[in-house]
C-alpha cells in the first residue's frame, strides 16, 4: 500500500466511507456506486525485514516511521481490520496448519449475516451512527474496556464506531445476543497492527 502515491491513497477515503464516488469534470459532476471491500497489504518497513526472525532490517527508526506514515490516520480509521502477519520461521511454514474447513466458516458467516438482517435489516457494516449505539452497545465490562482503549490509543469517533461494529460482528459469529468484553477485546486487537493510532 505505501508504494502508491499518498494522494492516490487519500482518494479512497470517500468511497470507503460513503460507498460512492463523485467525479467532477469541467462543468459536469457524476456520482457512481463504489461499494467495495478493500484488502491491502504492506511491509513493516521499506526493506521488509523489520521483526523478521532470520533476516536483519537495515532501516532506521526514522525511515520506518516515514514509510508507515504514508498511510494517513484518516485512511486507517476507515479500515476495519488491521492485522499484523509476522514472518514465520521456515520450519513453521512446512508444518500442516490445523484449521477449520472453509465450508464450516461459510455456514457460520451465513448464520451471522441472517442474524444481522433479522435484527436490523442490514449488515453491521452498513449501520449508521445512531443505529450503532442501539445495536452494538457493549455490556458494562466491554464498555469500560473500550473507553480505556480509546483513551490510550487516541481513537477518533470513526475508529470507535468501527470497533463497535466489528465487536457486534464477532458476537454474531458466536451467536451471542450481547456484545461482551471478550468481543470488544478481540475487535480492539484488530485495530492495532500498524501503529498505536
């Protein structure tokens, strides 16, 4: 992602937020649907070896900070899940991973989506701010954890609402009627990969 010009990346903010994009040319303006799922990746530093178990990173802290800052805070706010995937040692890559089959995951996701449609008539990601407060409100322990994370990580209101929607989705995936502290904790972990915002 940081290999793209920052101005190009910033243009993604509008369609990520609104699901549409406005093109203006001379005296004309047109709105187009632009609802999409952004899947992006980046190295932790320009050389790609920061934190690597076998290779040594040759980047200075200043170079790493400059590289990571190519992704602005407002753009990061609009990315719901930010997951760090560390490099694995070769012996771990050769091991057979134990995981559940995609078919089982698909059934669980389908059930969670049905729950959302039944509860609020739309997916969690489409909830406007006023509905987030109603449908995604965590239990008292979850709310306390979320407040502490907001203060420590200096989140914007947008980041706060996105964490609530992710926590609600996590609760839906396990069939929980309430958004509990564990769901909030997991959602918080999905927003801390790049830097403490």
